[in-house]
C-alpha cells in the first residue's frame, strides 16, 4: 500500500473514531440512526480535504 492511500485511510479512520467517541461520551443512549448520521457527517472534513486542489498531501492537488 503506498503512502498516499495509507494517509487517506488514516484520515478517514481518525474522523470516524472521533465521531463515534464523541457520540458515545455525549449521549450513550443515542439511537443507531443518530450514530450513523454523525458518522457520515464526520467524513465531511476528510472529503473536503480530498477535493481541495490546494492540498498537496492527498487532495486533487497531489502530485503522487
């Protein structure tokens, strides 16, 4: 697996982990639907980074 793919996986994984941890800490009785919605919203940050042409790490502006 090359470095770019690994960076993408790590970024999405961090977002998912933080999302799920936040939901658990703030509302342990949250429904599965609420958790799923929060999980999808958490992926907005890495997705926005991926489509940013000025991001040279793994966005559209990446040279790799």
